[in-house]
């Protein structure tokens, strides 16, 4: 195809479109790079989950593959001791305040965190850091949607989905450890103007927003 | 916090007045919120909705900004403002325990106001008298070497000195 450029990821030569981000080029060619917050149509990418780091030959530091565009002849590696340490630490920090209750979680076996752990051989329970439980109330006030903020990884997919397909009631609030996905004035979903379109439950990579059973 | 109809009306009117003086570019959002707070003393939900409409953004985004910055309050300030120093020295001397004591005796969380509007509780950085750590500032008066017992005592003496509350109670 015209305009395709060649790049090398983990020794495998692949074709990518100019301007494409490394992450999507890799995923389209069967090379897995952990990611939570990235989306193909996000401009600019939020690059907030810090899991999609790769190393590029000639670059002094690892870069986030969701923000880095491909250029012809780029030689990229997705695994190294340094990358595994950076990504592993990022993953561990996410897991310190993710309520890990897989057995009772509707997302069990389809959870993005489980996938990352499996692919990279990380442990779901943070091996070095203490757990920091937020103990926030579960909100099941909306029709068909259950929101458990204790499982949220703050990727922001639900907020985008809510604005594109739903009533646009979801947003981020507060700061730091207390940051949450919530509605105006922290109202329960059922009283927030949510129209129960369930778009958020389809994009949530973990069990934070799920269909009520 | 339950706001009266009058307060809600005031919030809407004042924010409309303020918004008239600002364009709807994103950069004006925080200056507008700061002006709302300086006029009303806090940023009530009705004002946030007015502001969101002016900037044509979801109201939850305004809520996100207001909750992100420490400078904004969501509840009206109380008649008595309690500020707990959370600076380094006070932190080391147990400011967290003092904060918890106030939260317990007042029945509110930091940043909130009691239902009777008597007290509001805030955290501040260093107030400049670290030798007295941990420090609480109540209406500009500095109280040093705070303990949970002292917190109980201060509230008790306040209630003794303000019998107005007691008059109200039988009527409840």
C-alpha cells in the first residue's frame, strides 16, 4: 500500500502508516503492549496510565508508545529489564488501590489488569507496596449500571463514552489519591441525569462500571 | 449542605453578574470561579451550573475544577472558622490526630461546614508558630499544643458561651 513505512518491533519487521502511534501499529501486528488509558481516536492521548513504555534505538529514555509517532526505520523494543521495571512499578502502583476481588468481580477473566499481569508475568497483589483501600461506597442507583469506584483505574474511557454516546454526566473530580470518576456535585448516578445508555460499562477495562445483574 | 432558596437565588444572580464581565474562553474559567468565591464566600452548585452554561462545558467539568483546587470551597464558611495546621512540624506532632478530633466532635469532614453553620473546618499549611505544634487557628486566635481533650474542651466552652443553641433545642 502506498505511503506505508517499515518499522521493527522486537525484531519483527512491520508496516505502519505515517503519523500512526507505535502502540496501535504494534497491536495491529499482534505485538502486545500493556495499556489502559489509550484510545485510537484520542487527540491528544492522555498518556496517564504509564504502562505502554517502549524503548526506541537512539532515544535516551523510554517513551510512551501511545504518544510517539512511528518514523521509517524505527527500531523499537517492548521488553527489557529497564522497561519491565518501569511498567512493573506503574502496574504495582495501580494495583495498590484497585479492589482486587476477582472471584466476585463480573469482569473476572475479561479484565484488562488480569491481561497485563498475565502478559508481563506481574502479580495482581502488589509485591512491595502496601495496599491503600479507598473504601468508597458502591453506587447502584442507576438503572442497569453499577459503579464501584474502588475498582476504578482512572483511565477516563467512561467519561469519553458518556460524552459521545450518553448524557455526558461523568467527569473527574478531586485530586491525587482522592481523584474519582463522578457526576456533578458527586450525585449518585441515578440522580445525575444518566440515561442508562450503558456505554460506560462497555468501555470500562476493569470492573468499576458494570452492567447490573 | 442544604442551601435556602434565597441562597440559591443569590448564587445564580451573582454568578450571572460576574459572567457578564467575562468572555467564554476556557482561560476565564478559574478567574470566574475565584470571583464567585470572593463574592459568595464559596462556590455553590447553582453557581457552578451557571458557569458551565456560560462556558458551554459539562457542569461536571466545573465541579472537577472546583474540587481539584484547594482554594475553592463547596460549602458556605461557618460563623467560626477552624483551621488546622498541616505543616511539617504540626504533621510530625500529630496534626492528623487533631484533624480527626475536630472532624469527630463537629461531625463534619475537612472542607465542610456544620449544618447549623456554626463551624467550618479547613486545613492550612504552616501558620508560622511551629514551636507550638500542633496548632489550630480558630477565628484568627492561635491555639498551640493541641490535644484531642483540648478540642473537646474548646467546643464545650464554646457551647457554654453560646446559649443561643440551647434556647433553640426545646423548640426543635
